[in-house]
C-alpha cells in the first residue's frame, strides 16, 4: 500500500467521516501535494473499517488502535511532503471540527532547523535558510560530511501556530564560510566574485553575531484574532499587487525609465505588431 514511500505518517481525527467527507479531505490533501489519503475508521463498536486494513498485519492494526469514533488519516511520501500535507490537514480539521481553543495562548520555540536541502533538479545542495547561517555547535566541524543531517543555529518564535519572529547566528569565520560555499558548489573564484567583500571582512576579525526579527504586522494579526495578514496591514496591496489607496503601480515617464536604465516590453500576446520600447 505504501511501497516506495520514505515516510508513512498519520493524524487522529475525533470523528467518523462519511464517504463524501473522506473524498473532500483527499481532494484537500491533493491540493497540498499528496498523491492520496488513506484512512482507518474506528467505529463506535471499536471495529476497524478501511480499504487498507487487509494490507496491514494484526500487529500493525493493534499498534494503530484508537478511541471509538476516531478516524486515522495517512500520508505516505517523502518526509517533507508528509509534513506539508498533514500540517495543512491538521489546521483544516482544527477549524472545521471546532477543535481550536480561541482563548489559548500557545507559545513555541522552533530550533534544530536543517542547514541544507537537496535540489534534485540542479543536483546540488542548497542553504535551507541562507548560506550565512551558522552550523549548530556540534556540527561546526562535520556539517560537510553529512549535509542532510546537519543542523543550523537558527530559531523561530511561534504563537498560536503563527510565526512571530525568526533569526539565526551568523558565520563569523572566513574559513568556515568558505567551507559552506564549497558545499553549495561555489568555486573559489565564484566565492571571490560574489562574496569577496564578506570573506575579507570576516578575515579581518568579525565578532560572533546573531539576532532575531519580529513581524509587527504578524503580532497585530494574532492579537486581533484575524486570519489574514492583509487585514491588519495599514496600506495592503490587493492580490494583483496594486495599492488601492495610491493607485500604484502607475506608468513611469520615459525620461525616468532612461535614467534608471529600464526598458518596458509589451506582453508577448501584444508584442507582435506593436511598437514596444
């Protein structure tokens, strides 16, 4: 049933869903990248109902025991995809089943972020946060021997499921920064061209440094109990990126475009037969 999946994970929902509800939940999961959504229903008598039950051993079914009136929803894929799908599904069910305590203030520090991620398309490692994030203390000497498991010295502050702030400690040694660039497949020449100023500054003796940045608008959203960030921004842009207050963006005079070295091109469907600049 779950052959080829790197991870098989599930969440428990305190409800017996109908066939139509399960189909809707599967469609929701597919919108977040899932290939499907398997389920195990523990009915009121404690019996298990599921198309996948016949593929599970007695030991596996016993390990998946749940309270009567419960549905287990499964995602099978790479670890990151199952996190993405089940995370979205958990929030969706919390809202639809009214399981969220609206008076609670739940705080959480997230640490131990991965330092790198593999880019399958380009076949190389990339920085998960940014390439200047410092490895955690016990990874400084070995992050490049096991990039997939390497941990960064980064952190986020969460309140009621919303990120209010995030930050990291930065690399302050030139040789350590160069090793990170090496892992990211930047040649020493590319490092000098793109980041020579930084490497020189670090070589001169930059002190250890780090910090955290908070989002005031995100805090206002949580305090006001608003579900959308746009509702608490003073001058929000609409979904098309336009400012309803000022009418921006507006056309710029040709002289100003020339001063900035900008040339405006017509969209491809309008370019033919038109005098695009």
